[in-house]
């Protein structure tokens, strides 16, 4: 009995030493780019805006909050327009946008702009759809409501369900300007409120077409080959796929305090690796 | 009245003035912010026009139509369901089973709308799309069905309450005369309880009109004027949620306040109607007793 107990405690001790060494190691690994968050006391960082940014924001926030539990980071969507306005009005510390803020916005809110990734915007359909490639003209006709049936494009005989984003969306602004060349979007189009919601909608609707950030594309949705060029990280990076934009984080005036540290982290080698992992193209 | 009582009276009076005042304050606030629309003579264009900001059209008529269609259809679906359910709980099986179902219905009132929204997207929308072989499934019908589910608990509880206000001796009289259950329901309960039922219907239509999340998630939010129940449509509430991110100085943003005023007027009319019918019912009852 006694012996058993001693055995048990030795085992427990061994386990404890092992876990502490393990924890120390992971701690050291993670600490590389995160060192600047050491010693930050009880602070909240509020982020809102672009929905394409959210996967990167969430992962960065998770790492930072694990490294220093005293830091609290909240992330909200809303779209680029919302992000710019909220940061301009001082409601959040960082307002993300998937388009460059306009001159009036920059002047009105005294924005300072930080670009930390490049991203493409691709038209997407359901993987069950036979149509996998379109021309710009066809894309314009689909979104303006001139082509209404998939059979005219070599698909099944079903009505095309067009999905678009609300006015606040930077993804919409870029897609409308560069892919649709500013042609109309039909008022019959369904409207969804984020890149995530768009992906869910297209994933569930075999007859839908919409557009998302290239970082959101995986095997649940098909990225439409446009004018013979498949949108992926390589073609966006090389500039062959033209419908691309920067991902920006904006602050009111020069970024300072925790907001500055957060943006510095995104631009650090660690942060840029994270950007790449999430399917976006690093700027450095 | 001593000093303490006076102070208490003052505090209660001012807090009730404050809470009542907020309602008028909000209406005033919306009218003031929508004032540029009134002064530029855009009011009727906006109220009766179509929505296409790229072409300079800022009409919210499609949204008004969307709201009325979705809420109306939801109430239309919900009435028979609620009637059947409340009849079961009150009349057919008032014992343990009925109490159990009533508890479930009461629990349903606490389910957050976002849950209904999610369930709708993943279960109802594909079902509607496959069943009717038309469109995306994000349509007036889907969101009306989901809204019907949302408002039926309110309606059921209101129905049961107004049934239980029917004097017991009436019901006993039916039993004594050898009347069966459907006779009791059709000829005694409904004629005596209909005002309370209407109040329930009006209040739950108010809930259907004012709900944002379900319509935002399921109805598709297209700005075209709805032509059939299979069409995607946008409600006023969803419109507000979608346009609020637009530039503050734009005309688009001003339509938010107009939409707000429309909703305000719609729900207020409903509540006032409910009040009037309720008052009449009480009056009638007092006279009888």
C-alpha cells in the first residue's frame, strides 16, 4: 500500500515536470513575436469592420490573449464602411476595411492606414454546379439579371440565385469596380452581411452565385475561373488575377498603445506567417 | 400625506413620466432626423418609390411591402396552429398533458430569435428550395414560417388566457345540456373570448413586424418589389440593419429614419387597436357581472 502510494507520487511528479517543461517550451515558441505584449496591464482593444479580416484577427487575438491574459480583444464584423465609421467616431480602436478608405473618409476622420495583406475577391458557386468558368461579360450579365438561368451557361435548368453584399462591404466595392466594371447589380439579388455568411449561403445553395475573399475559399465552394484565370493565392500574388485589394487596419490618428502593438504584430514575421496560413498574401 | 410619502410619490411620478416620455422622445428624434426628407419634398417619393441608390432611387416601398407580406403571412400561418394548440391545452387535455405542453410553450417564448434564424438557414431554407424547385429558398415563405414559430407561443398563451376568462358556469351549462366538446368550443368559448384572442393576434403581429434577425437571415433581403411568396424580400427592420453602415450624410441613411417612423406607426396602430378591444372586453365583462 505504502509502496503503491510512493510509486504514484513519483509518477505524478514526473508528469508535473514533463508538463511544466512542455509548457515552458511552447511558451518560448509563442513568445517570439509576442514579446511586446509583455507587461501590458488590464487593457481592452476593440476591433470592428471588414469581415474578410476576421480569421486573421481572431487567431492573432487568441495568441495575444493566451500570451498575456490581462489583455482583452473584442472583434466585431459589420463591413468596411462600418469599421471606418466606428474608428472615426472613436467607438473602436481599430477599424478594418477591405478597401482603401476614400479621400473624404481619411480627411474627415484623420485616418492612419496600415496595410498588412493582399487579398483577391473571387466569384464563387456551389461545388455541385457544372459551371466552373465564366467571362467578364457573362459575370456582368448574371449579376445585372440579364442571364437568369444556369442552362444558358451550360448548367442545369434552374434559376440563378444571385447573392450580393450590403453597401458597407469592401468586398462588394472591389468586386463591383474590378470584376463587374461598375455594371449594375440586380435588385433581385439576395443580400448577406459578411464573407462568412456569403460562404455559408453558397455552400448551401447549389444554384447560387456570389463572391468572397480568396482567403475564404476552400473545397466547400468553387472559385469561378474568370476569363481563363483561376483565382488563387499564386495568381493574385503574381497579379495575373486582377480583382485584388489590400486588407487594411485603420486607426484615428497615428496608432498608439495596444492598437499599435497589435498592428506591429500583424506586420511582424510571426503575424505575416499567420496571414499566409489563413490564405492571404503577406505584404512583407 | 407626510413628507416621506410626498418624496416617494415624486420619485415614482417622475420615473413614470420619464419612461412614458422616452417613447415620444424617440418619435420626435426620428422625425427631426428625417426632417431633410420632409423639407426636400422627397417624402412621398421615398414612401412610394423603388430602391436603387445607384440610379438615385431611394424608395422604401418594396421594404414596406416585404414587411407587410412576411408579418401578415406569419400571422396567417400562426393563427390556426395557435388555435389548435391552445384548444388542446385548455379543452381537449387540460390535465397533466395539457400542463406539460403549456410549460413547453412558455419555455418557447424564451428562445432567442437567432436560434430560429440559424435553424431556418440550415433546415428550412434547403427544404423550401428543394420542395418548390424554385429560387434560393431564402424567401417570404421561409421567413414567414420561422416567424410563425416565433410568435405562436405568445398567441397560444394569449388564447389560453382569454379562454380561461370565460365564466365557468357557462361551460358547466354546456356540459349539463349534453353539448359536446366542439359545440362548447365553437358556440360558447369563441364568442366569449374572441376579443382577447384578437388582442393576442395584434400583439403577436407587432412582434412579427418588429423582428429583425429572422428576416435578415432568412428572407434574402433583395430590394426588388416582391411578386410571390417564393421571392426574396427585405423587411423595414432588415433594411435599417443593412443601411445603417452607409455614410451618415447620405440620403440612403435618411431612409433609416423614415423606415423607423413607418415601423413605429405600424406597431403603434396595432397596440392602440389592442387596447381598444381589450377595454371593450373588460367593459362587456363588467356589465355582465
